[in-house]
C-alpha cells in the first residue's frame, strides 16, 4: 500500500483541532484493477477531511471509475466525513462510477445506519465483496 500524498507531494496526515489536540487521518491507497481502495486510519472530521477530499478528487482525475473507502480502522466519523463521501458518491454516479465503503460493527458503521447513508452508498463488510461488486459494475459499463 502506498501512503497518500497531497497534490504538492507532502503527506497529508495530521491536523490540529480547535482544542489543540492532534487529530490524525492516515490514507493508504491500493489499486485493484479498475478499482482503487483508500484505507483510512484515525479520525475523519472537519479538521481532517481535506486530505480525503483531495485523494478522492485525484482518483477521479486519474480516471479511476470504482472507488472503495475502507473505514474499518477509523475511530471517529462526523457529518463532515459523511458529507465528503455522499458528495463524492453523487459525482461518481453522474459519470458512471461507483463508491462503496467498508465498515465494521462499531461506531462508524452505526453512523451510516443511523443517518440512512447506507441506503445511498453501498456499505459492505469486506474488501472482497466490494471488489466483486466493482468488477461486476466494470463488466456492465459500455
């Protein structure tokens, strides 16, 4: 897996919160055929959302149609993180792409269920399930 670096090549991993504590988000990328997987570790919130937005934008700019975001290693997710994912899902769908997320049974998966975002963005419990769905979508693309 490659560590995600921002457009200027610098790692985009840490941001200070208003309270002065350090919130961290690590993003690792792995390519699987027509799909790219971003694995997030740490916290996804208003202070750490920009690197994810940049990474998703970069995937789309590269022409990668099928995006998987693995959230199983996230400790926290707020509405900003959900908004980034929902917005990206809509943009990809307009261009024939797909976004899927992987969550576990904990807090992050609960946020998707509680907010109903799991009804909009496909939520799966494994990378294998996401890749199978992405390959099926890629096979049906004209």
